[in-house]
C-alpha cells in the first residue's frame, strides 16, 4: 500500500499556519483521496497574532482574541503539539518531542516526510547584560504580554501601599529596551493603561510614574521612516516618557538599570525587546544557513541547493526581487510572512503536481504603528499619517490580516464594546500560579478547620 505524500510544516506561527491553511484548500482533492497528508508541529496549540499583543497587554483586547486555535482552523491537517529537535533531510526524517514523549520518558519520536516546510519563526535576541536573565521580561508571546500587564498593575499596588520611598520609586519606574515595533507599542499601550489606572489610586498620580525607552541607535520605528520616527519620539516625550537614543543598557543587577550614559534607575520592571534571532532548530537541520543563522532560500522559497525543503518568514533569507539594489533580502516582518506563506503554498502544490513554481515578489508598501489609544504613526504608499488617522489605519490593516472571519468578528466586536465601557484594570497575577491557593489550604489545613 502506497503511503500518502507527507508535508511536514515545522512551526504554527504566521508562515506555518497560513501555509498549512492554504495548502489544505489547494490540496483538497488530494487530502480527500488520501494521497497527501499535512502535519503541523508547534509547541503551542495556537497561532499568536503578535501585532495585537500590545493591545492585549493594555486590556484593549481579550487574550483569547489574539490567538487562533490551530486545530479548529487547520481541520484537515494533523496538528502535533510538540517541538522538532532535529532534522535529517538526507533520510527525510525529523525527530520531535511531544507531551506524550515527555510523560513516557522517551527521548523523542521520528517522523518521515516528503516535503519539509521550515517556519519556526524567531526567538528573543538577548545580550550578556548582567542581571538581564534574572530580572528581564520579554514581550513576544501572549503569556508574556498578560504577565507584563499583571506585573505593571501589581507595581501600582505596591507603590500605593508602601511607606518606603525607595520601594515606591522603583515600583513606579518602567524601563523598556528596544525601539522597534514591540518595544514602542508595548510601552505606549501600557503607559496609556497605567495612566488610566492610577485615577483609581488615591495616592498615585500619573506624574509619579517614570517611563523610559532605551534605544541603541539614533531613531525608533525605522520601518515608518525618519520623519514619522521623529514624530513618534516627540509624541512619547510629550507624554513625559524619557526616550534615550544612542544609549545602551550596561547592567540591571540588583534591580538597578544602569545605562552607558551613566544614568541609574532603580526599577522593578525591565522589558527587553531589543531584536530577535532565528530559532535554534535551524542549526540542527544541517541545511544551508547565512551568516545570521537564517535559511538560505531562493526567490521561489526553496532552501538553496536542496530539493523538497522550503522556508519563509523570520527563519528564511529570501531574495527581494523587487529591490533596486542587488542582494537585498525581504525584511523579516509580518507583511512579508503572510504573503510568502501564500506563494509557498502555491509552490508546494505545484511541486507535488509536477508543475512549475514561481518566485515570490512583493514590493514593501509601508508600515503602521500604534502609540496608544487613538494615537499612531503610518507611512503607507508614500503617504505619512499621524495621530488618530494613523491609529485607525493600524487597526483596520491588522483586522484585515487576522485569519478567519470568526476571529475578525470577535476582535471588531470587542473594539466596538470598548468604545462604550471603561477599560478593565484588574490584575490576575494569580493565574501564573493557579495551585497556590490550594497548596496553601492543603499545607495549613485551613479548609478542614473551617468546616
């Protein structure tokens, strides 16, 4: 009996999910007849729409609306919750760990494949800054976004209840490192939320808080252009946010952020958003990588010099055929990732059917960024927008990019309701340790005594 041709998709993020989604539509007949099988492997059972993480952190969107359940969307694919730890492409096998292998104590399982799609995305790029591993907070997952929201609200509680001025000052000082999309949008949205929240604290004022953005280069939000980047700096500084350009974090030991300009900030909040790097699984594939650790790919999204292996998104170095200067690569952003996924699915379908593949070509149209509720910057098709129009364009664009009509409707409904109701300022930090209450009761016998 002939086995179905298996397409193994490593990663369920932008590229992985969108590629599998289009593949299950393009290969509907092959899937129905059992001649093709699509397997998606990811550590999480959902895809996170990362541009909405700042709004989730600020409470403008529910966390469940910024994630897309893979099993529901990819209903004709086989979704495996696990992590690929190695690839032997010569044998067309991948080794993976799943929740079951961990429970069984097994080292991993092997899976054969016919076509390999590598789309594991990227991870936070950290530097050997003393104290960063101990006190830093990331901002790349929905768990980190909600954890940061809880953390910020908890700092307001600490500042409101302490009598120690040093503890209060540290609790009300929030340091963000990295002036890209993640850092600027997270800071702007959370500052907006905290400014709203302190109206409900009798002894904390907006001017008591210190918000600091540290950027190693001379500009922030380079994707929106120099003029709009300068506007963003002016907008943030107008809200008493201390934006420090050409500045680096030297150390954050003992909860003190020390900058290379000599400034020292005792703080209980240090958010690290200073870039990303390719997922480490790429180094375990034996496939060709460039000097930055990304897959060397052709414009047709094949891994260079390798048959039956494909790559796109953050994990891949894809030539930009629309660029005027030779050798330029597509920027690793969501705009390219979603469009590359579409072409990738088309090319894999063509390859399986013995048809010619096509190069990926998309001219970058611009960028949008939110600076908090009703505030933003945009540079799209040569037009520059700021303030409310840019913020509206930011929401409209990302709403159009959210997968599935069901998810779009939920997000739009929540935005509509938010216009009529007050912002939520509840901290649910206990969610991070849901058994704490039970462990306390079991250890003290408190419930038994009460009964």
